[in-house]
C-alpha cells in the first residue's frame, strides 16, 4: 500500500441536547434506584433491631454497606432504632384505636340519642314545673270569681240573716 492512500479519520459521533438530557435522567434514575435499595437494606436492619428480632448476618452486612453508601454516621443506627420503636408503638396505638372505632362510634351515637332524650325530658320537666308554679294563680282567679258571684248573688250562698238590706235591694232589682 502506498502511503498516499491513508485512511480518513473517523468523524466523532454527534448527539443532541435532548439525548444528553435523557441520558442524565437515566443516570439520575439509576442513582435514585441504588439509593432506595440501600435505604431498604438499612431500614430492614433498623426495623428488626427496633422490634427486637434477630438480625441475619447478610442483613447486617447489607446495612453496613448501605450506611456507608448513604454516608450515615456510626452512631446514627442507635437513634434510628429508638425512632423506629416510637413509630412502631404509635402504629400499634393507631391500630388499637382503629379496631375500637366501630364500638366508639356506636357508643357515641347512643350517648347522643340519650342526650336528646334527656334534653326532651328536661324540657318537659321545666314546663311542668312552670305550670305547677303558676297553678296557684288559677286558685286565686277562681276565688276572686267565686267571691264576685257570692257578692252579686248573696241569696244563693248565705243565710237570710247574713244578707244586708242593700244586698236584698240589689237582688230584687
């Protein structure tokens, strides 16, 4: 071959900005997936320790690698275990509450019904107490009316010796 026939240099491969952006997004998605994998491994070890379950060596090893990858300080696991215990206790309390919710709801409705009935009874008692407190006015009114009738018509209610001459004139008029 002659030196005059040299191979041309290959042109560098060209790409577009959207292709670069897509490649960046793929790399970020891969990094996020890796971080999530490490978080899951670390959480599993924390959860087991928080619930006082034995931790398999493989789970412990994965947690060590995960903590290193995540950049967690050495003392972090103890505080994370305490936090997980709190969260687990809260979950149990929430479950207990939810389990008793139907009973609470039924009891609450029964109490509201009892209160409505008690309020009705209270209104009825107040009305009766009022009627009883003003009942004496009926007696007073009846006495006044009777006194008027006996005054105007003494001949119906008195002995003749008790009726005055003026009353007789009134009766005879």
